[in-house]
């Protein structure tokens, strides 16, 4: 009898322009080279409903209350878990997500001022105790983030927020990283691509070794 072992859930976090997408592609390749099935996903999005909600949430023409924004984020997350993340993990695949619940505590909590207690209620209701196995947080100063975003694309509704908003988001991320230091690894995203990649290798190799020593097998 073949017993399938649950896959691992890895999330990438950081303010816009932190370099998550570039390094996410590298990690997916790294894990596939080890023979793993890897699912790359994002929040909000990655389901039919989630992508519709993403368009609504990022549309700079759409104003909404902070609590409305929060509820929509968790609604998209519920679909994401049900349709993508949990089924993939159950069949043994590893899932890498560009953002997850830490982003809600940073953007809606730190940025918008939604109380952490309300976010925690939604987190428990939607996730029922589920959380990532590893989170990599790419930390960059807001000034660098702004330069990267402005040179890369047209700004969305979040990216149009003032620097003070992103300072609050960044501080919320750093606080979250301190609170959950056993799960969240901080990487200096302001370094060169090669230096960030070196730091990433260290984080991922250490995580991979921990899984192997705990008996993880294909």
C-alpha cells in the first residue's frame, strides 16, 4: 500500500517591489529539480472567483471600506484553500504562494488599521489552524520598493497609496516576522540578485534538510 505524504506549503511575502516573483520562480525550479510536484500560486487569485476578486481589489478606480477589503481578501483565500492549496498538499505536491495571510496582517492590519483581533477571528474561521510550513519575507526600504514598482508597471490601487502606508505595512511585516520567527525567515531584498539568491539557497537548503531529517520521503 502506498501512503502519500502531505506536501509542504511555502509562502513569499513582502511589500510591492520586494522581488518576490523573481525568486519564487527560482524556488519552484529548485524543488522540481528534486523531483517534486510544485504548484505556484498567488493571492488574491488562483481560482476563477479569486481572480475576479483580485481585479476588483486592485482596480484603482474602485474605492472600498477597509473592512470590505479585508473580507474580500479572506473570501478569496477560502476559495484558494479549497480549490488549490489543500488538494495539492493532500496529493503530496509542494505549494508556493505569492502572499498569504501574513499579507492581510501587514496590508489590512498595518496599512489600513484593521484591528489584529478581527483578522485573527477571520484567520481562524477561514483556515481552522492551517498555516504555511515556511514563509520567506523579503524586506526592502520603501524608497527602493517605489523605484522598482514605478519602473516596472502601471500602479494598482495598493501601489498608489502614499509612502506612509507602506512604512506601516513594512513595520507590520517585521513585527509578524519577530512574532513567528520559527516560521518566517527574513531576507534582505535590497541586496543584489546574486546576494539575495545566496541567502535564499541557505534558507531553502536548511528547510529541505529539516524535512529530510524528519523523515520526509517522495
